[in-house]
């Protein structure tokens, strides 16, 4: 069986750890490398967490590179520590320190060596590493498939699943413009885990499941303090499962834009990282052409009975073709089954 080769780009918090652990259980997946990035925690702490999981899974052979420790232009936010703790795993990582001294910090070189046409990149953190790689090697991603954890349609940083975009919007915009085959996972809040699931991971008999149970319990508690009750979201798991089994999500083409810039005043700062997704034709037209141009087109339509309106609209759309596929609808039950199965002695059946 030919394996799917995957690179993970992660800011190794709790749900990143769960996603990595799950991918390492899949026989049809070969994780060829891991790049860590600032986001949920520092890249050093993220790397420490990744090495712990690789050790438990007997995958010490996978190359890990320590990536960007700051966004391209913004100041690094520390707010995600409220969900993931000071080390990304609520102390579990800090309790198991790893030797990072021999690891490379040249993330652009890492991608230049690993980002081949037969590799899928799963970006579960801010996209700073990928932007730095594109700056060093402009054509690097043109033949590469990238799955990016994104926010919901027209969301901002108030939507937790879009934290990665909000954290470094300039990097995200540069990656979108890099010519890669991009899929944005934007329906993640439909998937959740429960305290019962955590108990099953703890009691399921696998070292990885037991390792995840403690951080997931505190991650769930942190989300309850922020307003959730019986269940908690774990967006990174959705992106990982989709990469292995695309049938769990429905894709559609879209024109995607991301609000950039250093927003210092109270009004504009709310726009930071705002993701606008044009799916319907009218949405795309209004993203590409301003109201003056569209109003003039309507005036022509009323004054010129023979105008080829469809051709006129196609010409506008051709200026900015769709730059991504987006996943807005997911099969949450199937994702839940696929995720839990390898950690719980088959209680959910086979994959």
C-alpha cells in the first residue's frame, strides 16, 4: 500500500498533539517531517511536546525543525496559553524535557528538502513558517497540497478556529498567493469531544491515549470557563482526519481574502485576520469590483438590451480566480469514530 506523505506544521498545543498522535497511528500515513511555530506556545516548547509524542509512538526517526518564534509583523500573542497552558500541554510537556540542541532552526531549508509534489502539508498553526519558506524559495509550493486550519466563513479572531490566521494574517495571505493547492478547513466547530471521550482515552490502554488524557481534561476545563459546557472543540483533529479521509468533509471552490496590516485603533483591530470567503458569484463580484464599477454595469444592463451580462461578469471574476477549496460541512460523527478508534482498543470499530 502506497503511503500518503505528510508534513505537519504545528504550534503544538493540546489539539495539535491529539492530531499528531492520531496521524502516527495510521498505517497509510508517513509523517516525513514536523515544523514547529510560535502560536499556542513557543516553538521550543512546541518542539518539546512533539518529541514527547514521537517518542511514545516510537517515531524518533522523523525530522523536527524549530521554526519561527515571531509572526512576520505582529507582536506574538500569548492569549492561547489560557487554553493550552504555559507549555502547550498544561505542564505535561514541561515534565518531560527533551534535548533540542541538535535540531535545525532553518525552516526554509527544511521545506526546500521536504515539500515535494507527492507531499501534503497540514498546517495546524500560524502560517509563518510557510511564508518564510516561500520568501526564500518563491516557487516552492506551486505543486504542493496544503491543508490549512481556518476559521468559519467571514470569521475573525473571536472564532477560536481562526486563531491561526489572526495570529499572523500577513503570512496567511502570502501562502494563499503562493500558487499551492490549498484546502481551508472551516467547519471545525461542528466536531467536539466530551469528558467521556477523555475517560476512554485514559482507560483505552494505549500510551498515546493516556498521554493525551491529562492535557485534554484541562483543555476542556479551560473551554468551559470560556462558555462551553458538556463538550469541547478540538479543531486540529478535524484537519488531520480530513487529510487522511477527505470523505469526512465537503469541499467547494472559493475566493478567499484575509485582512492584513497593523491595526492599532479600536475599530480596525477588530478586522485583524478577518477571513472573507466568496462562494456565490455575487459574493465574488463584490470582493473584486467596487460599487462604482458594479453600478455602472447595472446601468449598462438597463440601457443596452443586447449586453452579454454573463460575459461581463466572467471578465470580472477572471481578474481574481478562486484561490482555495473550502470545507464548511463535515461529518462530525465519522470524524469522532475515526479519531477515537486507535486509542480505545477498537470500541468504535474499524476504519
